[in-house]
C-alpha cells in the first residue's frame, strides 16, 4: 500500500512540475534531449541579437532539433 501511495505522489509531483512550468509533455527522446540541452546552454550561450531568455531558449531548442533531424523544414508562408 505504501508503494502505491508513494508512486502516486511521485507521479503527481512530476506531472505538477511540468504543468507549473507551462510546458507540454515530452514528445520523444529528441524532444527531451533538446529541452535539456537548451536549459543547460541558456545562460552561457552568446546572445548577440539581444533575445529574451525565452526566445534564446527556443532558438537553442530548435537548433538542437534540426541538428538531430527531428524537426523538418518549416513550410513556406502563403500570403
């Protein structure tokens, strides 16, 4: 019984932490790798464009996803 309660508490804490950060659930191993990579590189990455931390993190994440081949080419915009 204790194991079930403990497992439920851990699952709730992990899920709650992800929801509190406003992040969608991890979609795969590449997504998890790139999220961690962006988090780790955020404070040390050069930022010559003066991007906000959110935008710089997104840029690092998308660069990682492209590098791993998990993100395709963006579709062209139609006007």
